[in-house]
C-alpha cells in the first residue's frame, strides 16, 4: 500500500476499461452485524477487506463471536447466535474494550448491538482522535429512552461510549435523523432481537435515506419483518434473524471514482456487479453524471458511463453524500458552476468534508464558495498542487480522479484509502492502462 505523497499521472488518452470494485463497506458491516445476531450459520461472500471491516470483525470476535474470515476468498463464515454465545459462566462481570478507529458504521452499529448482551457485560467503545469528535449522542439518547444502560464518557456527546448489557424491551423509541442515518440503522438492526415488537420514529428530517432502505432490505434478507406504516415510522416484529448465505455487491461509492474517470477523460468505463436495482443508493451518482452530459448504459449486472462535454449542475446530494466529493472532482472540468446542496451532515464525517473540499479546490486556483449545506465550484484555470487528504479516504480517491486530467496533482497520505479500498491506486492504474 502506498504510504507517501503520491503524484498522479494524467491519463494519456480517454479511459476505456471495465472493473469490478471490492465489496460494499456499508453492506459488509450490516451483513456482519446481522449474521452475528442470527440463529444458525451464515456465509457471506464478496466481503470487503479494509480497515473499517476489519475493526468490525475484530470487535465481534472480542465479543465472543467465532468469525472465520478469508480475505483471499472475500468470505466470512459465522455460526450460532451472538447473544447466546456471550453468556458468562458464573455471571461474573465481563469487561471488553473495543477500538473502532474512525469507522462510524462500526461504532454506531456495535453500540446498539452491545445492549443485547447479557447483564454482566460492560463494553467500552472508542476510536481515534477524529472519532472522539464525531457525535453519537442521538443514538445514546434513543437507546437510553429504550431502557438501555448507555452513556458517553464525555459531555461532548462523542465517543468513548460505555454500554452495560441487559437486553432491550419492545415498545417505541424516537431518534433524531438530521446528523446521520446510521443512528436509525443501528436501532433498526437490533430491533428484531428485542423482547417484543418495536416502533422506531424519526424526529425531524432524515439524511441519507437510501442507506436506511439498504438496512431494511438486508434485514428482510435475514428474515426480519419490517414495515413503514407512515413516513419515517418503522414497525419491526420480534423474532430475530435466520442465518443464510449472502452475497455482497461491489461498492457503489467506490464505483463513483471510475465513473468519474470516464467523465473527466471523455472515456468509457463499465462497472460490473451493479445495476439500477442495486441495494446501494450511490448508483444514482451516474444519474448526476447524465445531467452533466455523460451517457449511461444500465445493464442487468453492469453500468457503463460514456464521457462527453460536461456542463455544471445544481444538485441536492443529501441522499448520496458519499459521492459529493467525487462530483467536486468532476465539476472543475464542466462548463459553468456546480452547486452541491443538502450535505451539511458531511461536516461530521471522517473530516469536515465541506470545508476540506473548499480548502483543497482553492489550492488549485479555483473560485469556490462555501455554504452551510455545501459548496459552489466555478470552473477556471487550474494549476497543480499538493492536496491534503485529512486522513479521509474519499478525499484521496476523489482528487486522484481530478489528477487524471489536471497535471501536477499530488495526493498526500494516500494510504488513508485503506479505510475502505486498500488497493484503490492499483485499480486506478489498471483502469488507465498502466501497471500498478
């Protein structure tokens, strides 16, 4: 894995390639949680091997789960039910410390999962310095309202979080949805393992709705009964999950960088394993590229993007915010400004992604306006620059795409892509017809 500053070599010709990105991080971590809670054996295929998924797997093992992970074959095998496997003989207190690095899905999903452990268990969930700046209080508040013994150690409402096991009753719980959809997803995934039926209500607006739909579809695949009788009101029947064989799609967020490579070079890229009916809402990034002037072919098991003359767009990316940085790398090559809206919640990700994009795009000589909920990028003459990545994998991958057309781009700390896509730069080189 590249660990130093990395110059990006511009593409010598329009990119023409086909690629199948690794498995979805979002789907992998959801499937791992549900397999851990399920009765019987589960076998997951297409499992992503990255920092975010490794910390999830390591944490499940530390919680007593037998997880057979084969990174070479991209598989995970799990048997038995987590809740039963963790009963401490004699009833003594069992304390566990989990380090989730900067994996938001892992710490939020596992905080909810740990409430299902037997009462003797105490689990402390923590991460790196940035994780200690990422809010988790809305999830803690919802779990406490539900009767769980959960608290943040600090008054900031950020990790570390301490959870005492004891299980969850049925009933109703309310959660805020304006900062992250992961709070809602965490509650939904543990709800079938509560003692009775559960109703989860979202207070206020809900960001990143497609990720919630993804959660519900995976839950149903593992045997849960989930209904939405009114908008953002979810009813989940008690009864748990059933183990199964489950195939994980390629990562649609990762695919966005290769679609963008076709857009900025005027080439053609096919991503295999995705379609319009994908579980992942981020395939809709292709629709944004179509609005900009690209042409797309939607197959039953592939999506192809053909680059073309680009025009600026005004787009609300609330539902697909993980691809907003990718769009910011395409926008400088369009005719006219691009306005990215509805992504205020990006400020609470691996870094403040809105501010980071503005700062780094300005280093290239571009005029960029920062808004509370996004940014506006005005195309213009650019020059090369060394671009900071803020230990954010998506900053590194997005600006690498920009470097396929703009000479002089250097990516600082490219190793941060190991969070979700350890071999990204090798795959990008292959797509461009270069040996990694």
